[in-house]
C-alpha cells in the first residue's frame, strides 16, 4: 500500500485534446467522468496533470517523524494535510492551503535528508500543477 496524490487536468486543458461536450466534470476534484461519446482514445491517465507516489506507510511515518522534528512544537501543515496517515484516499487539499504549504516547503529546501528534499520537490510539483489547473490536490 502506498500513498499517492494527483492533480486532475482542468476542463480547459483537456478540451485541447478531447471533445468533452457530453462529459461530466466532478465539481470537487476536477476529474472527468467519461461518457460514451468521449473519444475512445481517452484513458483515465489522460485526465491527470501529475501523480506522485509518496511511498509506503513506513516511509510516510519516517517523513512525518523527520518533519515533526524539524518544526518542533509548531504545528506543520505538511504533517496535518499530507503525512498524518499512510492511506487517506479521497481526501483533497484546496488552494487556500497552498501558500502555507509552499512556505513550509521553503523551510525544508536545505534539509540534509534526501527523502525530505524529495518529498518537498514532489509536493511543490503538485501545488504548481494544482495552481495551473485550478484543481485541488487529491489523494488517490
């Protein structure tokens, strides 16, 4: 079992490739709910702007403990939204959190621990894609 998160492409981005006239778009996640009329070449992966695998439960625990140590007594938004569990499928992170997330990521940028730097890079990529697509980060 692994914790993964994705950002779905916006309808505007997808319309460059596909006719979405008969499709529904999930209002919360931005995920395309395919219809019979959708181009047969459309795959689920076509609707994803970015997908990141953070690792298994043990790796999530390691990241959580390491980042908690870095922030000390201060509550971390990264722990609260990303690392509180090794499997929180279906949860979403809305754009109202992105500035705070990026602020914390900047504090981790120079971490000596490569796994923390990798996590930081992954989350930053998700946030950038979410901003570009106008959709939340979704745990899948």
